C-alpha cells in the first residue's frame, strides 16, 4: 500500500544461450529507495521478492536510444570482445540496465554489466 515511484536503473538479468541470444527467462530488479531500505514495505504479490544484492564489481558498457533485446545482445557481444580472454566474469548471466522513463525521447542511457568473478 506504499507508493515508491520509479527507480533507476531498472535492471534485468539476462541469461544468454550458447549462440548469444537470450533465454526466455528473466529476473527484473527495481531498487528500493533509500528511505525504505532499512524497513522495506512487504509486497502484496507473492511473485515479488525483496532481495539484498551483494556488493559486486562490474565490467560495463553504455549506449543510448530505446534499447531492445537485440541492442543488449549486441552490446554484450561488444563488451565480451573488448574484455578478451583474460578478464574473469560470470558467463551464465549479465545485467541489462535502463535508466530513463519511456517518455524521455533523447539522451537515453542504457548499460550492459558483466559481474567480475
């Protein structure tokens, strides 16, 4: 019953298939605003869970525009290529992040994150 408004980034966990495409399972993360973090409101929907994301170090790339799945896949491939074979990061998932509301037409910010191992 508590309205918290939209937070940024909206972070979607992508699970890549062997060919680089994304599997059809996703996990969406919304940041709980600071004033609610010590005691977040309980979700009224059983499919919504409150999880504490552990501290992490990431490799990231940023791009603009209205991001589609193909954009995230493309930029994930570019980031993978840029990192080469020496960087150690999780290969079983990555994060697709959007920072802007749908009605913002210009200067949009999107990111792909790989989690360092």
